[in-house]
């Protein structure tokens, strides 16, 4: 009986790791997620919940993190003085992305590389299920592009026009098919 509970607990922990890796990569490599600070904030809140579910109160930031943050703040202050600009939203987004990565790595720990490789492997297989039919049947591309219109990034900012033109189905990015490149889940292959 005890080993069965341990198995369920390990399975639960694995699901937390998988979701953590998905959120980490999605917010750095998928236009649906990274086009807005709001999606990053929602994902970060979900990540904090996952941290609580997996580690409880045992998570702490180490001295290297604080040293890195001090250096970053000093560099940003210097940038503000030199360029006479203080892009608050950019700075806050940068801090949030750094905190996101630190918390995700805190959740994953030593399993980070294993989870990353598994994530890439699974999404490579998923992408082939889209890419190969698109190459073989060119008429499928416009159908998928029309379908992709229903998967626009919420809260997207028009200032990022290069990324707003991204045509993706969340799990597959269609932008590179005409170049015969399989982007899969990512903005770039």
C-alpha cells in the first residue's frame, strides 16, 4: 500500500515538472504566451502555485541570484542615465522573466535537463504530425492558417508587429513552412 502511494506521489510530482517545463518554454519560445506581460503574469502565478504544491515553503533564493539582480539593477540605472529613458514596463517584464526562470529551475531542480529533453522530444513528434502533412498536401496550410486565427495571443500588444504576424496553433507554429523549416512549438526552429 505504501509503495502505491509513493508511485502516485511521484506521478503527481512528474506532472508538476512537465507543466513547469511547458510554462517555462512557452513563455520564452511561443508567441501565444510571450506576446503580453499579462500572459506572463498569469503563467507566473500558475508557476508559484506549482512551486507551493511541489516544494511547499522550502524554496529559497541563493546569494548568486541576489548578486545577479544587483548587477542588473546597476546596469539598468546606468542605461537610464546614459539614454535619459526609464522604460518601466520593459524593466518589470525583464525582472518577471528572470524570476520566472529562477522559480521554474527551483521547481525542477536536477530534473531540469531530463524534462527539457523530454519536452523537446514530445513536441518534435507532435510537430511532425503537422509538418509532414503540410509539406505533402500544400492545400492543408491555408486551412490550418484559418484555424490559427482562432488562437491569437490574448492581451497581445500591437507594438510587437513582427510577432503578431505569427500564425500558430499553440502547439505548432506555421510561420516557417514556406521556408521548409519545421518550427514545431517554437517561434524559431
